[in-house]
């Protein structure tokens, strides 16, 4: 699709992908790992040689994401962490990086180990301190996550961009490309765990990187690394992702509405001491979120219940609709006691992280009401 269509149109039509061979309005799955050459030894198709390089299904899913993101180029990876690792692997030994602290724990844990092994100086800086750090430290790469998981801190991407010429990489998983197009705000590369809302059905693991400068050395290095080191998404996963993304704007809209209403309900409840959600006016990042997010504030929120670990676990145990499981962005609502998962990172013992799905909001609120009842 070449017209500047709106996201809902791009998504519903899967960027115009059809199956030209059969006339099917849906692309077929092409699982071949290897592709034919003719009798003169020329490939039947120059871009299909071996499926570690690329495949039609992968290109189709990437085309949708590229258009939604307003990117020059997009690459899918077999997980969000594989996408993050692909960015960091472009750094030379001895580089200097700034990484926001208090973000997705898997990122922090992997980046710490990687930087130590490679002699890279790592500055872990809280969201509030990023503007100062980015103007005073000469960094090769700055990695931010907004809104952050599980604190829901927001970072002003455009402001950070104005302070630095370092490579600016934004993990916008909790925002999705529907609510924030990070490249438009000045990010060089935007990353998402497509495992979360982009797929949205809790049945595909994938990650994605998009760039606003395809010719940049760092992007070319990432392309070469994916191809040669082989961190590639399989055709079946790419096909599932393409299918799921047809409803991405609809799902994100409903989840954001549900999350907003649930956040407001929880904040007003006497057994709740605070709710972290960028859509709440008292949230410290509300102003930034209003500028940077359009159409809602996402599906992720965290609740501080009054009392101790025991109270929090009791409430989590009483929930019936909210499934007790990690992850976020799926059509079904999930709940997680983060301190049990990462006990040593300063997560309060009374914090409950909530991923709000697309169910009926009355059912979601009723579930919390019964779980919070004394
Ligand atoms: C889940 C997640 C990741 C990691 O993605 P995987 O697909 O699980 O590898 C990275 N960042 C954020 C914000 C996430 O929520």
C-alpha cells in the first residue's frame, strides 16, 4: 500500500499483502528453508536464497510494522531480547552507554552482563535523571524505555533527542506503535517486544527494530548481524504476527480504555494506596504522556495496595478473571506480583502489576472489587 493510509487501514489490510499466486486475500505460509535456481544457476527470485536471510512471510509482517512506525526499514527478531541484543552487539569494546534504570528486568540483567564482558562503561540512570546525564556524559548509545515496566515512568523522547547526538534507542513496548511513533519524536531506532501487544494473543514470541535511517552504519551492522548470526523469526511466527496485527489498533484502543477506567477505579478504592498509570492526572509523567502518546495510555499499570506482601498476594490470589502470569499486552488480562519474580531490584512488596485486556470493563472492575473486599 503506497498511499499514506492511517494505521487502522494499514493494519486491517496487512499493508496490502495478498497471495498473488492463488488470489487469496490472505498471504500463504511459505515454510521453505531453501529456494530454487534455474538451469543457468540464477535464483528464481534474487531475494529468496535461504531462509536465514529472509522470507516472504517475514517481509510481509515487517512491511506492516514499517508503515505503522513511519520507519525507513524494519527487522523482526525471534524475541524482544534478541532485538535488544542485536543493537548492543554493534557497540565496540570500551564504548560508553546510558541505560535507563528501573526498566524491564530482562534488559537490565542482560545489558549488565554484556557490558561487563565487553569492557563497556554502563551508566544506569533513573528516568528523572536522564536529561542531566544525556547532556553531561558523552555516550555512544542511550537506551530508554517509555512508559517503563513496571514503574510506568515516562521519558520525553524529543527532549532527550535535543540534548544529545548519541544513538537514541527507545523500547516502546508498553506504548505500541499505535500510541507512540518513537521515530517521529527523534529516536534513531525503536524497539518493541512484539510478544506483547503487537501480537497480543500470547502465542508468538518476537521482537522488532525499526530505523529512521536505513543507510546508517549501525543499522547496516544490525542487518548483517541478523543475517549472519541467524537471529531470525520463522515464517509461521511471522504469519501469525501478520494475522494478529490486523486488529492491533482495535485491541490497543479497547485495552487503553479499559486500563484507564480500571486505574481510576483502583485509585479511588480505600485498600489501594497508589496507582501508576500515565493516564492518571496525578501521575508524574502525565504531561509527557499527553504529548507523546495519542489515542490512549496503554494496557499496563501497577497498583500499590495498602498493607504488606501478604495482603498483596492475598488479593492476587483472589482474582478470578485476571490470570496470574507474567507478560503483558494480550487480549486476556494478567496480573503479577513483581517482587516474587525480581526480589532484589527495589520493587515494593505491595506492588501488583496489571496488564489489562479487551474483556468487558464491568467484569474486570467486578473482579477487583471482590478481590479487594475485606
Ligand atoms: C517483554 C519485554 C521485553 C523482552 O521481550 P521478549 O519478547 O520477552 O524477549 C523487552 N522490553 C519490554 C518493555 C518488555 O515488556
